[in-house]
C-alpha cells in the first residue's frame, strides 16, 4: 500500500501518493497539469516546460511538475496569472512553425497541442515571418508516417525506441528551429511495437498508415476490450463506429493501460488484429456449402448429433471460461468427448521476452483450469474413434498447421460453429456463424494466470449468437455466462473464491497451487 500525503492544490487539500511526480500524483485525483514530454512509461525528460507550476508561496521560480515529487504539506499553485502566462508562452513557441493543419490531421480531437491551445492560449499568432519548412509524410517504416512540421520535439518517440524496444531507430538531429526527428539513413523503424509511437506522440506528428484518413476520432466509440492475439491478453480500446446505413465496424485497437498485464503498450500484430474482426467472417449458415436459414442449420446439427455414435467436441483455446464450461456441459448430453487440442495456435519461437507469446490464443489456461484435455495423443486417438467432429471455433488448421492429422480430420463428418471462414468450414456438413470476441463478453485467464473479464464492444446490425447461446439451443443447461460460474467454482479450486461480479478491472492474479485467489490490484 503506497504511503499517502496531504498537500494543497490552489489552496484545496488533496491526498496523493508520496514521492510520485506532481503530474501523476495530482492527476490521480482528477487534476490535470498540462504536459507534453512526460509519459509515465518513459519518465521525465523536462524538455517541454509545459508543466511548470508554482510551489509553496507561488512566486517564481517555477518548477517542472514532471520532476517534482509530492510531499506532505506542499502548496502547489496551478492557476496564478504568471503560470498561465508561462503556459501561453510555451504554446506560442510550440506553434511558431506549426502548420496548424488540424482539419486534415488525424490527431485532431485527441491532440494535446489542440487541447492546450483551447485551454490556455486562444491567441492569434504574432509571427509575421515565413515559417520554417520541414519534411512531410515521411515513411519511417512499420506503418508509421512522420510529419516533421507538426512535431513539438518532446522526444517521447525517441525515448520509446531507446528505453522500451531498445532498438534506437529514432533520433533528433540539427538545432534550434531546424531540429527534427528522423531515422538514420537507410534504417527505418524495425521492431514489433513501433505503432505505440503513434499512441504516445502527443500531437499529429506520428500517424498510422493503417488508420490515416479512415475516421475522425470524435465519431469513434472507444470500448474496453482484451486482445485475443496471444496468451498475454493485453488490454485495448476497441474504437468502433456504425456509419449511417452501414454495420458497426472496428477502425482501430489502441493500447489500454494495465500494470498487471501489459503496462502501457501492445504489440503491432495485436493492434492490427482488429482487421480480423471485420474481415473473413462466416456470415450465413451453411449446409453442405449452401446458404440456409439459421433454424434449419441448427436443426441439422441436432439431428446429426442425435444420430452420431461417438461425437468429438473440439473447443477453441480462444473461447471464454463460460463458453468452455457450456460446451463441456452440453457434450455430456450427447455423450461426446471434449478436446481442447489446438497446437496449430502455437508458433514456437515467435514470442519475445516482453509481451508477445508463442501461443496465439487468449485462454489456453482456461482449458487447463476446466480440465479439458489439450494433449495431441488423446486427440488423435479420439479422432480415430469418433464418427462426428464438432468444432466450437477450434480452427485445427490455423497458421497452416495440422498437416499430420488433416487427412484424418477431413475423412470425418464435420459440424462447425465458427466466427470466421476457415478450412474446417469448407469441409463441413453444417457451419453456423457465431460472434467473435469483440461482440461477446466473458472471462479469460492469461499466460501469467491473471483472470480478466471483458464485455461486448461491437453491436452488429444482426448480432451473431455466441457459443453459450448455441449450446443452450442444443439443450445445454448453461443459459448465460452467470449460470456457468456456480459449477466452475465448485469444480475448479482456483476459481472457488472468485466472485465474478467483483473481478477488478485490471484482473485478478490467480494462485494456481492453492485454493486461494487474491487481488494484487
Ligand atoms: S514525433 Fe511526436 S513523440 Fe516524437 S518528438 Fe515529435 S511530437 Fe514528440
Ligand atoms: S502481445 Fe499478444 S495480447 Fe498483447 S497485443 Fe500483442 S498479440 Fe495482443
Ligand atoms: S512535461 Fe515537464 S517539462 Fe515536459
């Protein structure tokens, strides 16, 4: 538990964390100190001077809040005239050579320069000399485009490549009003986290090729979500929008801070995986490859299940705990074996020692907790014995895998419940479209045993059903996510003390080798 101190902000007493810099300490109680160069993940650089505040009696000299720790009884002054004047002076300096092209800038609406100008400045430029011209639309690699004229030289991007990725591709060259951020000749950005630079650039100087000119940010609805790109389960914002006469679609994923899971950043692959939520979707129910009605396809699945002698249910390692539990329960109804075998989701050697994991599924740990077999040998044996294979979104040939069991799988009668078109769908007798992770909610456990919950973000015009609902329609006992919990709590010792309504936003660290779970938040 952090030590707290009482201090005064503009004469008002607030309680803040001792020793934290004033931007973070006071920011935690909802008071923002304007700043450009400071970022909590990168530390204080002290170069922009936008965060100057008065201390004690409020007279100059002023101090940078990003470099001043909070202590007991401190008197912090933010709103005195001389502080406002300093902020206006900094803004004027930043804007001398700035193109002020907000109408065509992707950052408009989430730009600190724009925000602070509206908050503290609102003055017309006094400069009557030609502006210094610098580079525009510079392709820095990894999908990052740089505009040197919009840059305020805060150095966040440079520090990111030095401190976080330790790849050091960026630097600031030249001096005074000719200073600019650049890559070294012939050495573009080359790391798997480069698009975080777009998030941390406080202005529109770093933009994403993928997102540029697609949407004005004020039309986007940001929802909290969890990336399903690998077993890290990084926290994201899902920015989506339903334009008139169109369906609700996702325009970008952005990093969302979670100190227990991913800190402030996400990888580029996960960030761009939103495309998969929009594209390649299984939209219509299919019987033997021909489009049909949902009820007809469901009826055919029920008929096939009743007729089967020995069905095998395959569960995706991306399914939520609730979905896994519901499938496991309905499997007993049809005398089916259950397998979570999904080796094709693993890319050996692809992970790194930061966020990216080899396992490209979000809830393999959930399969283990619910005692669903993931062993290859058992799967191959069950496959040989079964006369009907039912896949609940388990893509057995993901990333081109499964060469050694493909023939055997394809010799079976296959029923598929899937959010996306894949090889298994192409081979299926019946394929039923379902929701993908941005459209449903539930609980998942990441590679570090952190239990996290998420809620539906995207609401399609014709919302696809999720796996729990499909199992209910097949006669399963689990009617919704809440109904899965009493059973899971009884059978899984790690979940026994978990209250699903009280899981903290940043997740719950499960203790795997005891009957207790505790909150590390
Ligand atoms: S490009 Fe953005 S992050 Fe980098 S120095 Fe310029 S303003 Fe700062
Ligand atoms: S590290 Fe994994 S969970 Fe995190 S953003 Fe990348 S793919 Fe997604
Ligand atoms: S944020 Fe403190 S000097 Fe830039």
